[in-house]
């Protein structure tokens, strides 16, 4: 059973929705899936054409993600400032000292891929499931993450980071342990963080591998039309996951109306 709750962050982000997917029976291996590669190629060209004369700042989906990221950054800096007020000998203070006032530009995973496409670059090719995630992300302008089911300890939740929580950054090789600042929005299971800043960076411990046979998908949106958008994204994802990867899939949508969902 896979359970997901987004209740913790809904008061601040009431439009937040997540399409939760459970994929079983994925075909193992690294061989490209022709149908998924064709979809990714088509989506890349289509998105590049649609963004050619547009400023990304004026793309509504990007604007909403960036506004949400700025709101979280303000909360994080306020929390770090409070920690800085603790007595010098307080052990909670020292680990965060390097983060206080540190300026990092955080972007959603979808934002990063759209910037790459607008610059005339193609998206990196990876395992077929990850190629599918990237295609769905840029096609519907949503954030998509994939986790190896075997590495998860449900329940799953989108919540605020707590003091002392650490993260193994999968974007670096070898992965580097990092400290998640308090009040950052994170995606987590019962034992560890799965991603930071919603979907900015993924933890290495649950990433998809060639031998992954079951996966958990999270499709995230902040859009007012989020329900319809997720239904479209889920439909296309299901079509290719079942047709190209041989998976059996289940889906549910978590929203303000239904903050907790389960699959399995």
C-alpha cells in the first residue's frame, strides 16, 4: 500500500495537487523504448517552437512555481534567522550557520528543463521511464518525479523540513549528503527525504535504476486547472507506461478536496 498526504502544505499552497502513480511489472533494462523516444523528440520540438518568442518569466506555470519557491525561501531564511539567535553553545545552531544568508537560485525541475529547451538544447536521454517523466513534464508543464518502490517506506508526504533532516543529493556523483533547512517544502517517506524544494533535487537512495520493477510517480502542479491538467498528464503517462514499458498502473489525485490518497 502506498499512501500520500499533502495536507501539511495546503494552507499555504491551496492549489497544489499531486497525481500519484504506482507502476508494477516494469520491463527491466536500459534499452530505449521507441515509442517514448518518439514522444520525447516530438515534445522537445513542439515546446521549443512554442517558447521561441516567449520570456519564460511570462509563462504562467513557470511564474507560479517561481512565486512558490520565493515564498518558501522567505520562510527558510526567517527560520534560519531564528536559529541564529540561539545561544552560541546550542548544538542546533552550528549545522545551519553556513546556510544563513546563502543565496541559491532554486528552480522547479520543469523550469530547468524548459530553460534548457528554450536555449536550443535537447533533454538528456536516460532510462525509458525517466525519458517518459521528462516528456510528460515539459508537455504539461508539471513537475514529475519517479522513485523505486523497493526503496520507499510509506507513508509519503509533502511537508515542511524539520531540523536536522539530511538529504543525499543525486545530482552529484558520487552523491553528496546535504542538510535541508527548516521550513523548506520536501517530499518524504517515513524514513528519509525523497526530494527538496518540492522537486528541485532528488535523493539518491530512491532513484530509478535499470533493474527497477515497481515505481512510484508523483506529478505535481500549482495550476488553477490542475485537476484537468493532471488527468491529461496521467492519461498520456499511462498509455506509454503500459504500452511501451509493459507496466500495470494505478493512479489517484491528491488535492485540497482529497488531501490523502492511497494505492495498492
